[in-house]
């Protein structure tokens, strides 16, 4: 296991474009990873063709865990040691400046570089529990756990947080000073339109007996 490193502490992860948005606090990295639900993982096939895969994931200490099918050649490539890049992006708002060029987004984004490790045995089962609990808090204690057949069809991988970066943008637009005094453009509305990610009311499926109510651990879910 590689030692965890502060975000942006390597040449490949040092922020160069808009460096003021780069964050070097490990706690901020953990917060972004813990708030996200979907990560995107880069992988190239035997021909060198790159792909980006959306995956469910979870953070376990200084690792990011994710899984896929043993039938996937791309996941088998990751398990065999192909270098990868995993990203998580949270969109918090649209930033409307007085010009199209200066308009932007408020976001929290993490990037992790490295080589994934295939998990097995109890370590894999613990990883699957972590992923389930990250996505569906409280569910692992109630649902059926993976069978031997299901485990055999699943490739579970861990990526160490040994080389990573975090960028966060907050606040309003950074207008061109000339636009602020221009007789036309200075009268354009500018500001931030927040984006709120949240859960709606659960919808019970047709196979659930009428007497079985939605568990409190589900009705209490909230998005950070």
C-alpha cells in the first residue's frame, strides 16, 4: 500500500491552470470523495483506445473502492495493472458573468492517479459493504449479501490516494473590469444560480407487501 499524499504534491497533480482553485488539504479531498456518488475511471484497451467508465465507488480510509464485471475487458485491464485516472466532480452552481467568456461554474472536483489493486476474500467483501453503505447508508445490515456466484462475477478494485489533486471554485463571477462600467454590459444581470442535489420521496415497488413501510434509514437520507 502506497502512503497517502497531500493533494497537488506531485508534479503531475500540481495545479497550474487557475492555481487559486487548487486545494492541498487532505480533508478537502476526503470531503469531495465522501460527497460524490459516481466516479469516472479512465482505461485504454489493447489497441490504445481510451474509454471513461462511470462507476459506483466509496472511500475507505486512503483508498477509493469501485467494482465492475469480471466479464469486462476494460476492468480486467485495470485489475492487471493498467495506469488509470479516477475523477469525481460535484457541480454546485452556474456562475453568470456579464460576458460569456467569464461565465463559469462553482464546483468541487477530485482527481486520483495510480494503479488499481484487485481485492479478494474478506477484504473484497468489506469493500463491497463500504460501497453499498456509501451509496445506500444503512442498507448493508438489511439486504442480502452477495452470493458466491455474484462474487465470482464481480471485480472489486482499490486505488490508493497516493497521487491526487483537488480543485474547488466558489463565489460569484469574475467580470472583466471594462464590463462593469460599460453602459450596456454593466446593466446585465450577473450572479450565481445554485444547484441543489437531493433525494425525492421513495417509490415502493409492486412486490413489497403493503405492511412493509419505507425504513427510516432511507427517509433520512440527505445529500451533502
